[in-house]
């Protein structure tokens, strides 16, 4: 039996069903996320990837295959269904007023070990798909770790199993997504929990870090490279990497001392900023984000140093722990906290000389 939650309309799952029109899903949907065309379908991996469409009628189908992640189907801005690791097929929302509607499918959770496939929207019998929504003029790219991904932000307990983390993570309610929607901006949420700029959480998976994966559309495919469309030129990029580098003590056998870790982090961060600057041009504002860590101030101090050493429209933004309850899984920000952080980020963005 297919598991689902949060149903506000009847949802049917028809295995193997797909939209009748054999056209690429990109022709009928708007998405700013990192996707890769695969025939008439789109493949993707990052959390928060979303697809927007328009239709007239009483129902909408979503053709989807993902054994690893969770999704929301939103119609006219309201969540109509939450799909948990949806089986291959078309997942239907019925019982809508016979009128024009917007539909949005969003990937809530992380699944960097898997590849997701979206085959497009399908109108229920008697209805019709309409032209896709227009792209927004404003664009923001969020780069980060579990805080950016919304790790366990819907949890009612700090103690979570891996399955509970997956079920209670909502990238759509993480601070980046909230901020972008409030600003009326298209956005990417390129976040990977546990990854740092040079060192992963507690020294895990040595030889890899966030930069290993940044260029990919499909995180589980080594060597994959996302083909950036000419239309993706964000005016604002927010980078939040460093919690995993510095929040845990170095273990025996790791290749750093505390001092050399800071040096490696700074060098890698400057290189990453250079890469972003070359990709997006001189006008994009890049925000280096840092936040409170309970055991060290080196994260924020180093982030500030990096920004001071630059001058090419790079800014530092710090958000304190005040007002945050950290009631998400494993002491991560809760849904309440993400609302607070989004408000603070929005206030900070309002001070930036953005050309939008």
C-alpha cells in the first residue's frame, strides 16, 4: 500500500501511467532547479527542486518515480498531498473546482544517493494543461549544508532515526525557500547535509566535501555536470558552508591541525568564490553566511576574514542563536527557527545594492 499523508483531496496512484503527450516535461513546466533531460522526462537530485504548471479542470496528475524522497503536490498555493517515496506512475489529485489552477510539485527531502525522475503533469479527463508559468525576474541560489536543506525541521523531537529525518525534512520550509518566495524570486536550493567546504561532519567520508558535488545535477553520478542554462544568472548567491568543518573536534588521523584546517578552509572558500564569480559575473552579490556554534567561534571569525580579504561584491551575514529553539532533529533549526532566520535574511537582503 502506498503511504501518504496530509491529504486534502483524493489522491490515486496508477502504476505505469504517464501523460499522453510525448513531449519533454520542460515544455509544460517552469523549474529553476538543476534538472537533466532524459527523453520526455527530467532527472534531478537536489532537495527543494520544484516544478510549476497551470491547468484547467477538476484534477491534476503528477508523473513521478522516486524510491527515496518525499514530495508535496500544491494546488493554488495549498498542499493537497504529501507523497512518501512515490512508486512509478501518475499520482492524481481529484475533486478540485472546475476552473483554472496552478500546480506545484516540490521535493521535500534529501536523497543524494538516488536519482529522481519527473515525467510531467497531466490534466484529468475533461481538463487541459495550460501554458507554463513565466520565469521570475529575480533569482537566488542557496548553497549549504543541513541547515540550508531544512534537515528534520518538522520533527517534534530532537531524537530522530534516519527514516524520521527523511519524513520530517521539508526543504520547502527551509529559510532559503521561505526567503525567496517572500521576495518573489526563483531559486535553487543546492544543499547537502553533513558536507563542509573541506571537512565533512566529524571527519566523515574523507577525500570528499561539498565541492565534490556542487557541479552536478545528479549527485549520485560521479562526473556528472549540470548544464547551466543561459537563463540562470542569479543576482544573489547565499553560501553557508562551515558548520561541518568546525563543529566537531579533529579526530586522530585527520590531515589537519586546528590551524591548518582554518588555512585550508580559507583557501578553498576563496577558490569557490572565484568559481562563482566566474560563473555568474561581476554584478552578482555573494553572501558568505555564518551562524552560532556552541563550542567555537572560529567559523564566524574565519568567514569574516574571507570577506574582508575580498571586495568583489561579497558580503558577510551572521545570524545568532537568539530566538531559535533548535527543536529539529539532532538539534537542527525547527520550522519556527527557519521562519525566524528567513525574516533576518530578508532584512539583510534589503540592505544590499541588488540590481533587481
